[in-house]
C-alpha cells in the first residue's frame, strides 16, 4: 500500500530493543498467544477474503487512542469494514474501555503527557486480558520525546503488531535513519531486515508500509503486497487507518500475521480501485477519503482476488 508518511526518524534507537451484531461488546476476545497462532506457513487470496467476511460479520469493538488529525477518517474506515470504533483517551475510562474492547490501537501522532499515560493504562489492561494491540509509532526517532514515549509503552507490554513506514520501523528496531520532511526516507524493502529483528524482539508481527508493503513475523514468514496508488500519499490518515484495520482483523483472526496481511490487502486494493475510479470521472484527491470508504464497504470477492498482488513465503 502506498501511504502518507507520518514523520520520520533520525536518531539512534538502540534503547528500544531492550524491554519490553452485530455490535456484541460482550464477545470473547481472541486469545493472544504469541507464537501459538503462527502455525500456517502460507496464505492465499481466498483465505484473506474469508477473513474480510469474518470481520464484516463479527463487528468487533476496536478501542483507538489515536491522533486528532485522523480520528474521523479512522472511525469511518472501521465502520465501513464492519467494525465498531471507539475513540477514548480520558484517564478515567481507558481502562474500562480496554476491558470491553476486542482490540486496542495506540497511535502516537499527536502526543502529550496525558495521552501517553492513557496509552500506558489501556495497554496494561489489554495485555492482562489479553487482547491484540497495535502500535503505530508515528514519527519514531524524530524527537527524543517520541523516543521516550515509545520506550515507555513497550516497557509496559510488547504490542502484538507494530505498523509503520520504513523509517519508523528501522528507528524502533534500533537503527539511525535520515528523515525527509514528513515522508519516509527509506524504501520499505530496505527495512525488512530490521522488521524481522523487531518482530523477534516483540515476539509478534511487524508491517512496513510503502509502495510495496512487507509483513513479517517471528517465525520468518514474509508477505509482500504490491497494490495501492500514488494518490494514497496525497491525503492524510491512510497509514493510521491501516493500523486500525490491522487491529480489527486481529480481533477476528488469531493468526496475527495473516490478519495483518488481510488488513493491508483490503486497504490497498480498495484504495487502488478508488483512485482509478476518481481519475476516470475527472475527480482529484479531495474526493479520495470518501471514495476509499465506499470501496472498503462495497468491494466484492471477484474484484479483490482479481486485483490482489501478493507474494507470501516462509
């Protein structure tokens, strides 16, 4: 998936490697067994479509502590695929909310001290239940403040999935990398080694977003997705929405690598179709967020399987 960059890393992050229905809100969370869910070596488009249908039918509650810029778009993306989003960050309720959700998203795009504390409280509850957690380390390495926030979160509990652009993933994995404004300075393929190292550190899944998305896990599985469109970098929130989708899929698919592949595949194909449709009708990127939401809701199996460009290997 081609995504908008969120901010990007420049400093050495070696310290990060150290520690670490329809709407049925009473549904049981998917067990978080790090490694136990990793039995399947391969995945095919039909498998992913079955996961999309499962998500549409289950309607899991996804608790998001995310940034101001993307809240509305993220919530609508989740609704379009059948999930139920809640954006809750107040100290007095995050523990309770994480106690009834089926997945938790932590996105550090617009940080401030109270939000970091809320994320830590929610993560502690999520890890204790346990339910899957997705960390989006927006701007990892750009400032020492962000570095400390990520380190504090990972000291509470290792996330189930970390999803970011190449520079962010390399930074969290412990590599110094150069930044270029708010866009990744590194190709996703160049970060796959760091992603695998990070996956082993957290005993989970790491997704590197870019022109080609790379998803790896601690077992060494590696999927590459080549869908998407350059226009998806021209609107804000695509990457943040991807992290929320990953959480939603993890709530219904206990193989978290496969869940992450399904989430990225759906968003990439839907975005690709949306961009092509807009170009054909003479519209521009201002119409893209709504068009992507439409495609996420209406995409059918035939179009998904015909378009998906997936390579998966062990």
